């Protein structure tokens, strides 16, 4: 039996996740710019969701299984499987934008802070995002709140634009690739490629 490897690729920003953020960001921008007051809350929720998705695209992982097949001359070739094992794991968990940001690699945080300054926000990124940590969760049900608080678009839009610009500049570039043999306890162990 050939050796089966799990290949895990970590991206600076995984494009499939980043592209979803673009859609929510555009929807949020259109809602806010419409000038209709009843569309401000849905617009802010969409901008927060876009920011969350952009942040989660950073350091996201993609995993698949590969079979090692020996070629003539003893050279290994790795053949990806066409099976149900393929997985994408976002680079962060939860909805707290500030917490997701603080767990990013230092190089990403530094680049985002520089881009935010170019967008007109020179404050601390995590502190700026913390103002919006509960928007996605709580504002979806704003009718349940006696006092939802008042938030403007600054610094969220500037930070969101900075994160989006960072993601766009590094989309689908690989940070790291690791391929390890799977253990005999792995569900795919002993199976053959489709």
C-alpha cells in the first residue's frame, strides 16, 4: 500500500474566503451609501461581516489527501485524491473582530495597520475593531435591544478597507505547506484513491 499524506496549505489570504467578504462589503457599502436611514443597520452588519470574513481569510488552511506513488527510477509522485476529505479552515473563529485580528501573524497586523493609516485611521486596529465586536451578533436582532448604542462608520470602514487591500495584495499566496503521513487511526487509512 502506498503512503497517504495529508497536505495542509496555509495561505496569506485564501481567495475563496476573501471573495465572499467582497460580496458582503459591496452590499454593505451600497446600503450605507443609499442614504436611506432604514438601511444603515443592515449596511453596518454587512460591513462587519465583510471585515470578519476578510480577517478569517488570513492564515486560512486548505487540506487534502494525496497518495505517494513510486515512479520508475524510485522517484515519488504525489497524486491528489478526488474524495470528500477536502477541507477549508478559516484563519479565525467567532465574531469578535478584535480577537480575530489579535491572533493574526505579526506581519499581517503590521501591514494592515500601515494600510489603515493610508485610509485615514491611525489608531490601534484592535481597539478600533473592538467597538464593533458585538455588531454582527447583536444588531441582527436590534429590535430586542432597548439601547443598541450608537456607532458610526469610522473607523470600521477605514479598517475594513485596509484589511481588504491587504487580502487582495496577498490573495492565494502560500505561507506554508506541510504534508505528513496520516496515522492508521485516520478514517482514510487503508482506502484507495477514487
